[in-house]
């Protein structure tokens, strides 16, 4: 058998001669930013000036919402939103999400209450949310996982019925659509991330959107320590201003956002067409009426049907020079930082734990070539076809 026919973990030739990263941001040319950057340097206004305001105006128009407030990160945006809304007691959220979702509550002295997720969408399960509501519950904090919109309609009905606030962690979802409507105007507030792993990048940064003018103003004040401008702070805010540098990059990135989303959806369709034919692979379900950004393309591995466990697949892809991630493993309720708050043994989230234990994210970004996609798929197919041999070599039953 030729080396090219065997997986690299069995001594075959890797499908990539160099490392294929899990992430490669699609950034503009430096020359496209220089005029604006020079303007900032000449004026000396590094924060709270024209480019941040321009970015807020452009995103308000793009998302078709009343208010966009630029902040230093999605995490600080979530922290400020929770603070400005005056949430107390308990807030229900998924455990299958990035750690910052839960951290924003702990920083505000709020008890996170974890609800399980839906197995095929990875998003929080509205039925599970309803079962977690108590007299201490003040809000629901849902997440659009990997850009796939959460069930906004069902969650809105639950929130309204129980007089709860509804917050969406939209870190992955700038450009996503829920029932044909752009994510950004659902619930009481939505918070986006503009970090390098996202499609709309400001370097580091975040964006808070809301239809509530009063709430938006509180968050604007909150990003500046809680100071409304007279040095007499109204509440304990943060230093969470977006810089002009970050806004300049984000404004330019916004010009190519739709093109990047279209490319990612094209790549995702290439992945889906071949991966859904392999035994033991489950793919994230996106409703026909929704649009996702595919911030990550993740697959769930049923080891009995696929032939090897997710961790072995990750190792085998590493040998092919393909980087992967295990988003989100561990889920929040299993993280060390939460041990002092909760008895994890008593927190039963079977769907969350199944997904976390078996999920793997493969490279997906706009500049991934069709040939790169084909090589990734060929590597996975080859690993699956040699699964029994791989298990034998690794001494796995």
C-alpha cells in the first residue's frame, strides 16, 4: 500500500505539508487603513471619537436596530448589560458555551443556573429552561452557538410569561438571521464579539445592541466607569471603551462581511455533502428559515459507528497537519472555577455532556480554498476507513 493511501498516524503522507490552522482571519490590506490610522495619530483622539461613532452608526444600519454601543469585548458588554439591567438572584443559561457567558454573571454576583441544550442545534432547550425557573430567576441568557440562532420565539414567550428579562450572547452571530430577521434586535439586549475568531473583527472588541434607549445609555455610561461625563459616577461601571484603532478595522471588515458569510456557508455545504455520508458523524442542524455565520464548523463523533473516539480523530488530524478544537469541552458547569459554587455531580445535563465529550471543530474560514476543504475531508474519510487499524496500533479496544 502506498504511503499516500494511509493516514499519517499510520505512517502515511500528511495531506498538508505545512500546518493548517483552525483559524486564519481575513483581514484587509494595511494600505486600506492607513488614512484613518494617520487621522487618529494626528488628532491624538484614541477613544470616544469619530471612528467609534461611525462604526456604531454603520452597525445600527446593518443590523436594523435602534442602538449599538461599541465596547472593548463581548465579555465586558455582557457584564455591563447584566449590571445595567439590574439583574439579581438567578439567571438561566446554557453550559455548552464559552466561559465568558457564565463569568459575566459571576462578576455581577448572580447565580448561574444551567439548562440543557438541544442535541441537533446545540442551542439552549426552551423546555429545559422552563423547568429551571424559580422565584429567584430574573432572566434568561441564551447563546447563538457557532452563529446558529437560538429559538428566539420560544424563549421570548417564556420570558414574557414569567416576567423575565431575555439576553442573548450573540458572540458568534454578527450577520446571522433568525426567521429571516437579523440577529441583534431579539430579547432585551444582544451582545456580539469582534475578536479575531469572528467574521466581523475589530482586533478585540464587542458590540451591545438593544431597542431600549434608556438601557443603551446606561451601557454607554457604564463603558466609561459609570461616569456620565461630570466625573460623578452613577454606578460601578468598567473601563470598556473601544479604541479608534479597533473601530477603524471593524468598519473596513464590515464592507466584506456578507462576502465572508457567503463563502463560509459555501464551505460548510461542501463539508456537509460528504461528511453526512460517513457513519457516526452528526452535524449541527440549522433551520431553513435561519442563516448562520458558521463561526465554527463542528461535528459530533459517535465512536462506535465512526470507529474511533473524537480524541483519536483529533490526534489523527494533527498528524495530517490539521489543527482542531474541542468547543466546548469542558462545558461551563464542569470547569474548576465553578466547583466552589456548585456540586457538579448534582448538575444533570446529559445532552450538554454528550455533545461536549464527542464534538470536534475543524478549520473553517473564508480564505480556505476548495482544495484545502477537499484535503480535510479526505483526511477524515481516510481515518474513518482505517479506524480499526488505528485502534489496534494505539492499543485502544
